[in-house]
């Protein structure tokens, strides 16, 4: 399916890299990257567009084609990223949008839905959790310890070497339970979309490290019962980074939310599950 890559400038002067699928006059589904737009697979975007939606996936700040200043010291907050999502939704459509976030993009989506409810009509949260990066609440499962030990034992690549970065992504995916070949391909595409080969910028794009450095306060978990729009929580059964109990908690705390557990998935949404996830999103 044909897609169009553009940029969008928010009223605050932030440039966001965006990609459009489907009919621009159709209802908008806005996909917040986690952190780059390629966290959302092509197959899912195309399935949603075939379902009669205008699909827009976008890069968070300091990722992909969006504004990059200093990913090692971001001068913005989680709420600024949420405001970006709302500005994008309002700027692209004359009606409220279906907002979806994956991974750390799911944290952006939660705060955006709470802080800007007028901009959104539905919410999908994929592979995420209801608290910020860092120490997790006692009732939520933390990252799988054995997998994290293996993950951090990997030797970091030369971040300016495309092939080495792709192999590192494949090794990391294997540890996390994702498809190494798909992760290798995505890493190559992320590398090619990253402005320049400066190691810090390439690393930020591949790992989303800037997200661990932004201000995510105050907490928002206790506000989740305020969400009144239809909501879908999608979570891989084998997610070792944010174990499935995090998705279960989200679905429990957001009134009326539906939980879709992908039995053969981990952190990424595999192409084989794209139609199932799209169908659930289209039903909201």
C-alpha cells in the first residue's frame, strides 16, 4: 500500500516526522512511536487503512525525522510529548482521533488521553505499563531479570556502523523473545532514517534512551479511572520487558477496557498478528 512521508510542525515549533496511510478524509488513527514510528509494523498500518482509517504513525522527539536537539539531555517532559500528540491530532483532522501508543509511546498515549481528552475518541495501549521508566510499583511485574542480565551483557556496537547496529538489534530481539530477522530489518530502517551517524543520536534512535532521562512526573496511574473513551490494551504473552501483568493492570484500571493478549508475541507486534490487532482497534 502506498504511504506518504511528511513532517508536521506543532504550534510550539516542534517538527514531527509522520507517515500517512489510507484516505486522508477517513477517521484518524494516530500511532505514537516507541520511540520511532517503525515500532508500528507496516502490516498493521496497512490493515487499519484497508479498514477505512487514515493512519498516521509518527516519531517522538529525538527520534527519526522529528526534532532532535540533545537526546542525552532532553529539555522536555512526558507531558510535552503528550501535548505533541494532541497537537498532531488536532492539526490533522477536524474530529477527535483514535490514539495508540506502543512501549514508551504507550506512556505518552496514557498521559495524552488524560490531559487532552477532547482530542481523542479512543485509546489503544500496546506492550506498555501504567508507570514511568524506573522502579516499578510493588504490584506490577518488573522486567524479567534473567533476560535483562543477558541483554546488558551484550557488547554495545559501534553505533555508526549500520551492520553492527543491525546485528546488535537481532541479538537483543532474540533475548526478548522477538523475531531477530524482523528486528534486524527494522534496525536497518531506523538507522537509515536517523539524521547523520553521530553515535549518541544513533543509539538514542535504536534504544530510545532519551526516554529514561525525561521528567515523567507527576504519576498518572491513579488517574486511569478518569479515562472514559473506549480503550484496548494489547500485550504479548511472552513480553519479557514489560511482562503481561502490566497490560492486565492497565485493562483493569481503565473503565471498560478490553484486553487482547497475543499468545505468540513478546515486545513487538508480529506481522502475523497485524490483522487481529487491527480488527480489535477498528471495533473501538
